[in-house]
C-alpha cells in the first residue's frame, strides 16, 4: 500500500498517516486447537476442531494514544472520560462578597486558560 493508491471503495486515493495500535486480532486457525485436541460437536454430532482467534486491547496503549491526541507544550490535556479527576470550584457568598466574586472569576479564567 502506498500513498495515492486507490481507496477500497474507489472513491478516492489513500493517504498515509501515523497511527498507534491499540488492539489486535490474530487468526490462529486450528493450529493450537489441534495440539490441544479441542473440539466441538456440530449439529450432526460430529466432532469439529475449533477455529481459534486471539483478540486484545492494550490498556496502556489506549492511554498513550489519548496522550498523543490530547496534549500541548505544557503536558497532557485529559479527555473528560479519561481524566483522573475533575475540578469543580464552588464559591461561597458569590453574590454577597465582591472579593469572593473577583477571586472566583479570576480563578475560573485561569483554569479555563490553563486547560
């Protein structure tokens, strides 16, 4: 496969992009099931060798992929679904105290700016 090759649906050309493997599928066939004599009975009662597959998702690779997609020069910007914590500021006496209102607005602006 090369950049510019026709797409499978022939509606465009392929582009090469960088990626990271976060999951995989291996078609193992009957190799291991034959070695283990692993069989199942079919609808006629005849023993059939299992056809095996191996499927995996790399949890640490999912994290690495998220970091690759969500970062800037200062570090990781976690997507909310993966964030290790959520920050919620709850000001007390917001409408009664100008000092609280000013400090809260400044902090909210700083948090928004940083994240």
